[in-house]
């Protein structure tokens, strides 16, 4: 097999390993003994991750792993890369930088770079330095060709041929200037919104609570703003959110809730809240932790036009039969391989460097 085929096989085996880990079932494969051996190591890395970053809870990490195990199979991976011929390209060193605040935030970029036959150097966050290096060790074990193809650093990246970075709006200008002489993808962290029409049922709101509270709202795919019709009644919305009341048990979350509530009250802002979530009227797309903004719309046509105008600010739109390319309630964090962050095709970029 060629380099690309070997790497597809390695990620397929990773998917099987993750399945063994999260389901605790010994799937009958020739690699099961190896997977059981690595399971203890992954448990330890999850524990270390929780200790170093209280936002990265065990349940959040397991959810992320479950999402990826559905994607890491040969059929999906081969379909993902079938339109590109990477076997004939010379390998380049691609740097990955991310400011996303969720477990394995850069894994899609990591996957793309390795599947394209390139080397990768990952600029790690000091509070997210356990999971991906461990996964890399597993990949190197099942595919020795990958040894030496992945590098991790917490320091400034100096030697590379191209860069993929996801940064805040404040950092974007500096990144674009610094990397202007290298092939690059510089993404600005986006936000996600949900559109309510008043026709939603109880199940829709319960599902929407996953879109809002998953990863404590820290993901670019977490709903940070609602669009609602004039005179909208939020009672059913809050009823749907109540199933996430246990989030109050997270100290960092509730501290942010109390702090932001105090700021809003001192500023005499009008709030609606239920003891663990506040909603506030605002034109902004970015809302603080424990807060979701909302904005009224007059008619569907004008709202669709506004969302199109602001498309560069939006990661995904959660809705129910409202607009094209919407994500159904409860699915904003359920990734697909073809979901390229900010709509920039990473594989296309890598095929041209």
C-alpha cells in the first residue's frame, strides 16, 4: 500500500480503538489486545486533562471521542480524500495553531494534514497537551511510518512550509501579517446561532439545550445567540433548558454565571434567567459564558438576508426547516468529515501547497 492508504488504515484502527474504549466492549479484531493495553493509558490522559483544565470534563472528552469514532472508518476516510491525489506530492511541514477551547479542537486539521501525506507540527495550549500526543503515540504504534511525522511544541513555531490557524478576532490581523509569506489558512473563531419560529415542540428545545450547553458553550459550534420573532414567549425555551440544570455543579461555570449576572445587573440590563442561564437582547453574536443573546426579527426573508450578509461570522445555523445548510436541533456538535471549519476546504489547500 502507498503512504496515504497506510495512513487511512492507521486512522481506521484508531476508530476501532476509540470504540473499544468508550463502549468497553472487546470487539473481535486482531488489534483488540493492543487496544485493551492502550485503554489504561487513555484513561490516565483523560484524568490528567481534567486536572489541568476544568472545562475539559470527562463527559466532554468522551462525547468528543464518540463523535470521532463514527467518522474514523475506511469507507468514510477514503470518500473524504478520494478527490485528491496526494501520493505523488512531496511532503511538507504544516503548522497547526488553534485557540478553540474544546477537547481535540484541532483534530480535523491534524487528520487532514496527515492524510495528505504531510508532516505536522502542533502548537499546543498548555492546558490541552495530553490527549492528542497520546493519540499520536497510538497512531505511530499501529503505523510505524508515522514516527517522526508529528511534532508538538508549546513554543514559537519557526520551521514550517505552511500554516493552519484558528484564532480570535483580536489576533487575526497579527497572524495574517506574520504568516503572509507562507501558504496559510487563518480562520477567525466564529459563533453559532439558532432560529426559533414559535412552532418548536418540547423535544426541539431539549435538543437545543445540547447545542447551547455542550462544552459549556465554549465551542464555535455552541449556540451563542437566538433569533426570535417579535413578542416571542421564552417560557417553553426555559423549560427545555432545565434538563441541563446539573451544569450548576461545575464551579468554573457557576462562577462565570454569578460574575456575569452581577455585571449585567449593575449595568441595569434587562435579563431573563433561570438560575444557570441568562438571555439578554443584543446585536452581538458572541455571548459570555452562561449567557445567550437574542435578537428579534420581523420576517423570515429579512433574517435570511441578514444571515447571508453575516456569513463570515457564523459557524453554523441551528434551525428547523428555515434555511439552506441549517443544522437540526441537537446536532451542532455532531461533526462530519466534510464540515470544514469556516467553510475553507483544508484538503484543497493542502493539495496546492
